[in-house]
C-alpha cells in the first residue's frame, strides 16, 4: 500500500507514464454468420468459449493529448499523442467510416451477439488528464464520437487534471465514466490485510490496518457513482497489469468488463481481460490506421 507521504509523487509520475503495452493476442474467430459476426444465442448469455470466439472489436487507449516538451523522456512520448496528430488520427477514423461504441454495446455483443454498427471502435482515456476534457472531447464531438474515461480519483481537482464537474459533464454528454482506482496502485499487489505506516510531525509512528480493495476499488467507484449519478460498471487496470487471481475479485465487485492492454485474454475470464492498444505518440496516421485494423 502506498504511504500517504508519497501520494503526490505518485500523481506526478503518472503525468508521464501510466501503462505498459505488450504483444497482441490475435484470437481467431471460430463461429460466424454470413456477416462476419459470431452467431447470436437468442439473447442467452454466451459462455466463455463463445465470447472468446467472437471477433474482437478495436479498443484504443489514450493518456495525454499534448505537444511534447524537452523534458519528456523517450519512453514517456509513447503515451503522449501530440495535438495535431491526435486530431488527424480521429479524423482518419471518421473518414474511414468507423463508428464509436460504448461499453454496454460491446458487452451485449460479446455476451449475446447483439448487432454493432459497421466498423465499430471504442476510444478510451485513462488517468483523468485535463487535456482529455479540453482537447480530446471537443475533437470527438466534431465527429459525433463518444468515449470512455477511466478516472483515477486521487487526482480530481488537482493541477493538470479534471475536476469532478468536468467528469460529470462528460457523463451527462453521453460518454461513459469508468473506474481506474484511487491512486493507480497495481491490482496484482492488493491485499485485504495490509498496513499503512503513518509518521506524524512529532515523529510518532501509527500503524493503521487497511484493505487495498476498499481503498483502491470500492471507495473510488462509489465516489464516481456519486459524481455521475450512474452505476459504474467498467474498470481499467493501472499500467494494464493484471494477474489471474485478481479476476474473480473484479467479478465479485460487480464489474461487467475490465480493460487491460495488449496481453492475451484469459479464456476463463474474457470479460475481465478485454484488450486495448495504445495510440503511440510516435505513430503516423497510417501506422495508427494499420494498427487498428490488424491488432484485433
């Protein structure tokens, strides 16, 4: 568990690097109708094998939308899509006939074979950065696109991050708000029986029992529900990192789907390991287009 003394350092670090991308899982489609969509099951929820068999829908992950600074590291630039490039990438999606979908649509498709629009794509934004509201959202509106914003609640209202009112506005405009923990703590490190050591100004040490699942998942999710007035059904793993033992916990918490990055999906928990790709800050519009078409 992070110590309170390091919360600010954590938030600052998140401004440059937030996720890691790994090799793609190009799962084959086993059962399909003539339209290329796996056969529906008359509204009956599909089993895991059927979910794995459905053609994957492109899901793209963004973090910061801003121009590079001299202080940005080579690695950080993967997660920072420059403003002009972002606008070109979104225009390419619109010009190419893509239609943005939201998580409820993806869930219905995966579990029942519900129809999706032609050339569906989901756009997601992690970490609550202010530029997602000031730059990304107006750009998406221009093309009638909607997105999913995975909010890290520790940063709400802090410099360079969105406020609670901004998150509410995104939700009211028809976008989806998802949970992304309190302070970006890795889910594979959670414990129900951890301790927090607090050192007071007088040097006195206080040991406080904590439950990471409550701190990182329950409380932030409840806060987002209070902000939006809506149930929060979707989650994104910090850094894209997950381990199989934590997946049942997210099901128990009531999440309908959880989003990782480019690892292979878990065949026993396909809805808890939905894949995404990063739109890299180094990619041209052509590279981005090819990645969307070939990564799923």
